[in-house]
C-alpha cells in the first residue's frame, strides 16, 4: 500500500530516477548471466540438438530401392483367329506383349542378403532389381510371400550388407517421434519425419491381418516396403499404404508393425511360407465394454456373425450369434490383436474359449486348423 501511494503522489521525475537505478543495478547482472550461458553452449552442440542425422544416417544403408517388372500377353479379338479372316487378309496376327513395372522399397534383414518388402511390389514379377544405398545394383530372387499380410522376402547375393537394427522389446506409443525412409516416386532415397498418430488400426480393408501403425510422416508411392523407425533408430514397422484422394501423402500413412512383419519374415525364411492357426470365425462384430457389461461381461467381446464351414469353431459346437467372451482363459482386453494372437499359434493347438449363448456361459475346446488347408478343401 505504501509503494502504491508513493507512486501515486510522486512526481514523474522521481519515478524515472527510481527505474533507472533499478535497471542500472540489474542489467549488468542479467548481461553477465546471458554471457555465461552463451559461452557454455558451442555452435556444434546447438546443431546437434537440432539435427537428427545421428538417428537416420545408420539406417539409410539398411534401406533399399526395389524395381520389379512383369510381362503379360494381351489377346487380340477372336476374329484374328478365324481361318476365313486369315485367308482373306493373309494375316497371321500375334498376341501383344504388355510390360508393367512397380517401384518400392525394402529393408535388409541380415548379412545373408534377405530383404523384407511388401508383396504388392513384386506380385507377378518376372524380374526384380534391388538398388542399395551405396549405389550397387543386383537382381533378387523371391524366397516367399504372404498375401494375408502383404509381405514378401527377397534374397540378393552381395557382401558388405548392413542389416537394420531390430529390437524385440521396442515399445510404440501415440505421439512418438518417427521417421520414414524409402524411395518416393523413384526420386531417390528420402527421409520424412512425423509422429505416431495411432496404433492398432484395423478394419482398413487392405489385408486379412491388420494391426497397423498410423503416422503423418510422408509415405508416397515408392515408399512402400521402406522403414519406419523411432527416435532411437530402431525399426518399428514397414511402410505399406496411404489414404489419399490425390495419390500422394495426405498425412495418413500405415505401417505393418514389427510384431507382424518380423515374425512373418522369419517363417518365410525358414519354411518358404507362413502357416497360421485358424479359429474358423469368418466374421464378427466387436462389442464395446459398455455393450458387453450390459450382458454381464466385464470386458470386450465378439458377436460371431459368420463361421467357416466345417471349420474348427463350427466343429467345436459354436453357432452364429454366440458371443466370444474369453480366449485361453483370459478376457478380451484388446480386441485389435486377437486375430494376430491366434494366427501366431500353430495349427493343431488346443485352445480353451468361453462363449455366451442366450444367458448361459459355456467353456469349449477348439483345435486350431490351418487357414490355407481349409480354403483349399
């Protein structure tokens, strides 16, 4: 109150003198503090703090560009095969040959030359060429592929390869800083930065088993099959698709997470194909926690809407309309990874499940089958 009254009744020149005294006393101290702080930070340290080169550079040599070509014959109109037409016009017409090409990226898995990429990049290819970051170019052979996840494994015969860094315990969280590395539009190896926008994206309609990582880091045509890495330089996913009205990146890109990509690649390398356990539930509807609780279920649940004919679930006595409550004695805490968990089990595995039918709970044992064998029968 005293200071307030003093300022109100003091002439302006007295206030000015007071301010000058305060400034003259404090400015040298502030200047000293700023000078001391500036002298402790070198230019190189500032640049390091504002650069991600130490994260990205070690990974660049582990990402390759892939060029595939396929040749197909296009049949002409059946009239050209008519003998009368040939006689009248003295024509022996031949079918035309069409050649199509695809562009994508891939990651080097190990020093033996195995490369992981998207299946749609090399689908139907007669020739596959791999371009390394160091400029070397070579042909690749296909070891195997998996349509269910859109993954394929290639092999090249070169030495001096640099496998990408893969951590089995890597964790991903929404908001994580991420980088995509690939060859967009064939302009050359490029790096983009963004964040992890979402995890566990499914029902996109791209593949059978979907548990995508979503990012706003740019993924463009040619980037598919490239690396999605975190701020530690660890691989967390394989770039695979975008949602776009223009054909280019619009901030919604998807990557196959390591949990699917690496395990699938290992099976292809070891066996040439992927064999999964299959429950025999062709379609279902997720019940939210609130909807499930209204039926006396504590967590998520699935309403079974379609069964595979003569599949494991049907043979175990499950009916359409039943509600799947527990799998392997555990409640369904995360509905997004149930398909992946079952697919990771081997055919022949006996699985305990619990269902709700009308108002009664039943425990059943299902022997998992192979999806591929069921579809071929």
